[in-house]
């Protein structure tokens, strides 16, 4: 039996499929799973189960538009002969793929999106402040609809207590010296409502540098991408000797995931880096502003103790952090004190506040 899976974006959502897809592969070892996504995202599937094939397809070029999706569907049928299509995305293009596959006799099931409940949770007034089903559970729900109930068979990309080979991140840095504390900071996100003010995050970095100056063996890795993020992170790295910027270096997901696996703690926004760090096995603290864990996008195995957020009545104002602030001042982020982040970070790495 062959099961076709698709999820094309965003990066964090694709990363969230990993625990579920790997579990499915291990729960059904005699089934072949073919996961189709964007080419840039294929490399996050580190150490895949033997019955998982990950395929990158170009939806902006070779398979653009309805005609392109028809060609893609024909290729899927020709090369993989799927018995069922499990749509983990449920957007227009994946529904079009489902239509073409159905014409070839391939049935499908798809992700259910809680659009009404999301609106109730994010509207300005009369919010229904009840948690939505997690995205991880929604992915599991689709497999159940395909008569493939799952139990969790995923313990991180590198497996529980195991560590990624140091050679996997050798392009970034050498082996971790014994007794040195490694911390990751990923201060950006795709949308402004999810970004902690950089000038406040810099204060956290300054506290860590002060610890290093006082004799603590400390190394900070700064994660980000894009020209603006690269400019900020390189400026920080030049100002704080314990910091190293990875922005713009293009080491690739396998190297960065391996490095995440060796970090003592990570501070991230509600962003793709939160999900990547979590599935890599890094102890992760996430900061939430316009968004909220109730929307269902908490990282794999993250709990309330791993999140920093303020009880402001207008939160959440958005599922993805892409809507204008109701108040106009982003109090949900600006009022979070750097000292709180620092103390939570110290607690996470076991040093105490």
C-alpha cells in the first residue's frame, strides 16, 4: 500500500508534520509513504524512516497553475501509484490535486480547518477563550480518517537521548567543549505580530554576555534569515563576543538541526525556528504576542512552562500574527521584560534565576 501526503507551506507547519508522519511510518512499517512538499523544505526530514520518500516539487515553475497541478497529479499516479491521498494542507491547490487523483481512482481525505473557531478566538470582543485542537492532533485526525489511527512513535529527529553527530554541524562550528553552555536565539518571525522587539531581545543577549565576561563558558548562536535579520544579527555578533550569527550563511537545515540538537536551550518566537528546535530535541522557550498557544500551533512536546506570554484581553488578535494590532502599541510584546526571558532561560538550562 502507498499513501500520498502533501503539505506545501509554511515551514513551521511542515516541521509540525514530522512527528506525525514519522509516527505513521513506524506504526505501519509495511506501508510506503510519499510526502510531497516544496523543494526548500525536503531537507528538514532528517533521519527519515525507511518507508518514507520525500519529494520536492516546484509549484511556482514546473507545476504552476491548474495545468501544472494536472501534470503533477499524472506524475504522482505514474511514479508512485498511491492507494490513498492524505491532504495535510487543505488549500485550493491540494483540493485540485485531490480532484485529478480522484479521476484516476485515488480516494482522498483532508485536514479539517477550524475557521469559525479561529474567528471566535481572535475577534476583538466577546472572544471564546478555549483552546483549539492542536495542529499535531489535526494531522493525526486526518490519518484516522484514512483508517490509520496513530500512536506516537517519534522521539525527536535524533532519537531520545542520542545526539546528532558533531560532524553534521562542523560547517558551523567545532565540537562543543565540555562544560560550555550553548544557547540559541531566534528573535524573528514571518509576521510582525510575532516578533519580540529587537532592542529588548538585545538586552537579553547583553545579560548573557555579562555572564560570559564574568567567567561563565557561554556561546550564543543567532538564527535568522533575510537581509534585515542578517544585518541585525551580524551587528549583535560584532558587539557581543560570545555571539555567532548564522543568518545568511546558508548552512542548510541538516546542519542547523544538528546544532539545535546540541544546544542547552533555545529562545524563539512563535515561528518556524520554534518548531525546528523542538523536533531537533532542543529545550525551547517560545515568546507569544499577537498569537496564542490556544490557536493550536504550540511546538512539539511544548508545555505552558515553555511559553512566555502576557494575559492581555485582546490576545490573540491573529492566528498567524499578520493582522494590525487592535491597540496600536503591541503591548503584548513590548510589556514582556527582558529579565523575565533571561530568568526563564537560566531555569531552562538548569542554572537557576
